[in-house]
C-alpha cells in the first residue's frame, strides 16, 4: 500500500512490496468454493470453475438445497461477450468444454484424496 501511495515505509517494517513480485501468468485458472463456506468441503457441495481467455466453465456436480442461484451440471460462458453469464454456450463449444474440464477433473481428484472431503 505504501508503494502505491508513495508513502515511505516506516523503519523496521518487514516484508516485500507486492509490486516487485515476479508473476508467472497462468494459461488456465481453476476456482473452487462451497455454498456458505469458501474453504470447507464438508460444508456442502464443491462448486468448481475453470477460466481460459474469454471462456469460463462452471462445474457443479451437486447444488446445495438452499442455493437459489447456481445450477447443477456443466455450463460454459463467453465472459467477454456475456459478462453476466446469461447464455450457456457449452453445447456449441464441446472442444472448449473438454479442455476446461481437464483441470477441473484434476482438482476433483485432489479433493477426493483429502480425508476430510472423502468423508463428507
């Protein structure tokens, strides 16, 4: 924050500026959450998404009974042409769906190997 605002760092401050961190942009991004809790798979079904370029694939094996907004299944959106994610284009883009399901399948395998998730 001090680097962004040009405020000098107080003496004795530890840490590094986030502005100087080297980043390695990822080609694909996988996101996950559970209904009502972002990090506890035992709290409910895990919702997964993968993003690459303009496409975002949502994968919900199950939907929590109190979740009024999410839909079960696989849904693909062009977030540039459809930023509010209203039009599911999965059927018209099977190649994109298959490509983005890959990292989701990997993450599902990792989650299922965790003892707390396997018992949920």
